[in-house]
């Protein structure tokens, strides 16, 4: 009876791929094993910083040592995500802002200080001390050499022992490695060596995944921290939405006051003049009426533009794809629109995406000097995905302009994300993703 094989191993060349994957996992475990002494040294430095703080009052060593531990924990999270394929997001609380009062004192969120350096150090120490993730990092630093090191070292030691046995078997003397091999028959070395190597390679990939889960257990965010962070995100989204709504109302009020309202007031004054001229100078009265009619026509056009800026009729009537196509016709560059939408999104989501695409194309014309752009709309895996690419000069930076921040704010109201790639020289590529009902029942986006 043949032994069972994995589907990957039954494919042509599958066994070779499995062997390469196991060897790659074993190499990564070997790296993690070699880093165990580094963790022990770092743990010693960390404990020494507590001792110096408690005995001599040298508190600046604590934040320095804590940042070193956080860097090591960040490297462990990176290894868990890229090597073990277990993503571990950082759980740290954001550093509070250092505010300066009108009297020149610095407020740390807890107390006042006159000296800026001392205020910043006090804020940093309190922030690190009150963050639960700091103590989870400390627990990981103490336990990882035993637990994580044991998980990583087991397959490496098995393979090492197997290689030692195969090398030792034909030799008439014992290798000076400190291993008890005296009196062991050479045949037993030859039999056990390959078995240990195969066992180590077979355990390499499961051990690497287990090591990643162990890292995520201690270094990942807890459910409580996830909920706290989510509350903070929702609070920021609510504030951004409120500010955006207030800004939109101010814009509408300004456009009405400076545009249609001013023209209608002018029409009213002209019609009043017509009443005085209609008997005395009919020709002049006709000219005034014609001028008033032109002002009414312009006021109506401005009102239509204002309504279109609030919610375009084509978007409400024909959906997002046709709305973006109509938008592309008004942009002074060649825009190719590709849409793969099986249905329609809800009106707020369509409006947010429509104006986000409009802002992206405006930036391409105004700041990127682009001549061609592509807009791709698709829906897959529970996400509404919009990709806007232009051939402009690139170098877009969300920190230097309000347009990209506005797009991110619009998308954040629906748990959406914005990914920007804009190297100098171009091209610029914006990817907007909004969750749909299948992945986010709270928003019911699609």
C-alpha cells in the first residue's frame, strides 16, 4: 500500500517544491534559533533599566530600553507575518500630543512642565508605562527564549543530530562536539541520521507556523485593545464626517450667496427699473428686461451646477459606472473608464466614490500634468474596488495636499481604504477599496 501524499506532492515536481519549502522553513527556524541569545541579552538590559530606575532614579534608560524591546517585537511580528504567514498587527497606543499653553508651560495630558525636554520625557515614560502592550512585550521577552526558542530549535536540532550521525558513522573516532557517541555502532548512526533529518524537515513548516501563532498570542492586540482602537477610529470618522458636512454646507451657502442669490437680487432691481422706464423709454425697458432674462438664465445654470455638485442627477439615475463616464467627459484629459459592476451600490457609497474619483482626476490635471488616465471599477471578494491611474509626473504626497486627505476622509466614513503609489516621474496609482455587505454588515455598502 502506497503512503498518502499531499496534493502538492502528487503534482509534477510537487515533491521538489515541498522539499524546498521545508528547507526554507528550516533555514528561517535556524535564524530564529540563533537570535535567542540576542533576546536574552535584551532581556538583561531591560531588567537592568528597571533596576537603575528604581535604585538610582535613572528613568531615561527605561524608555530607551522599551523602544529597543519594541523594535525587537516589531521584528518578531514581521517574521510572523512574512515567514510564518500569521499577520500580527502592532497593538501600541498612539503617543499623546504635547501641547503648549498660552503661558509657555507644556501639558503632557497629565501634568504641566516648564522645560520641553522634561515634559516630553515625562509624557513618553507615562505613555509607555500605561500601555498594556509594554508589559505584554516584557512577558514575551522573558518567555520567548524558552517557548519560542524551543519551538524554533526542535527541528533544527533534529536535522543537526541527523547530519552529525551520518558524518560520524564512517569515522574511527568521535567528533569533538561534546556529544555522547562512544560505543555506539556505526550502523545505528547511519540508520538514525536520515530518520532524524526527515523528521526535522517534516516538522519545519508546522513549527514555523506554530512559532508565528505563539508570537501573535503575546505580541498581537487583545480583544479589548481592538475594541478601544475601533472606538477611536469611529470617533475620528464621526469628527471628520461632521467637519466635511459643515464645510459642504458652508460651500453651498457661499455659492448661493455669491452666485444665484446675487443674480436674482440684480434681476429684482432691474425689474423695478423696468416699471419706471416702460412708459418713458420703452426701448431702454426692453434692454433691461433682456439683461434680466440673461441673469435669470445664468442663475438657473448656477443652481443646476450647485445641485450637480451636491448629487449629480446622472449618478442617481444611471449608477456609478455611467456617472464616472459622464464625469470623464468633463475632464480636460483623455480618460478610459472600465467598469465591472454586477449591481449598484447604495447612494451614499456611490456619491463618495464618484467625488473621490473626481478629486483624483482633478489632481491628475492640476498637479500631475497628466494627459491620459484610466479608471477601473470592479466588485470582488466583498469589496468595491476603484483604481485610478494617470501618466502624470508623480510625486503625490497625502501630507502636502488636502485633496488626497479629502478622499481618505470620504472613504473612511464607509470603512474604506486608500492606497497611493506615486514615484517621482509617475505614474500615479490610487486604489480605493470599500467593504460591501458581505464583508461589513455594519455599512451595508452594496
